[in-house]
């Protein structure tokens, strides 16, 4: 959710890559990363971040089970659309 190139493209597009990578190297796992984000981000950015995590996970499953390669722009769009539903 952080280290793969697709995730990096998403975080770069959202202007969060530097923060995500910085925190990722300071923590010992994904759960701790999420807790640090709760402490660091404003509510609107935190919501956006959580939805992108979900959409990245969904894209990973699509690649694994359906052999679909979802572009980073689509991952972000799905996160935003799902959040506003």
C-alpha cells in the first residue's frame, strides 16, 4: 500500500507521497502507519487517505484474481467516488 509503484503514483498524484514515505520508514507496520496518519492529517486528508488505501487494496485484488491492471488515476477516482456516495 506504500512501496509499490502504483501506490507511489497515487500518493504523488494526491501530493502525499513524501509524508506517506516518511511515516512509513518511522513505523513498524501498516497499523502503526494508519495511527500516525490519524495524529498527523486533517480530517479531510485522512478520509481521502483511508479511501485510497481501500482502493489500492481493491486494485490489488483485481490484479490478483481478475488479472486487471487498474491505473493509478482510476484508483484515485474510485476512492473519491466511493467516498462521496
